C-alpha cells in the first residue's frame, strides 16, 4: 500500500472517530451492533472441539 493511501485512511478514521464521539446514544448503539455483527460472522469454531470427536 502506498504511503499517501495510508495517510488518507488514517485521516478518514480520525474523522469518523470525531463524528462518533459527538453522536447521540442510539447512533452509537447501532454502530456497535454493526461492528459486532461483522466480527461474529467470521469467528471460527474452536479447534479442540474438532479433535474431541476423532
């Protein structure tokens, strides 16, 4: 990735952070649900459960 692109992403993240800080409670809750929803979707099952049934 190019350096200019990284700087652009950092600035974008800071902008979003400022907006989030000033947001009202319902907006923060919605953002949290979206973030956690994506995280849960890609969670893998534990490996030890697989070996338990071999």
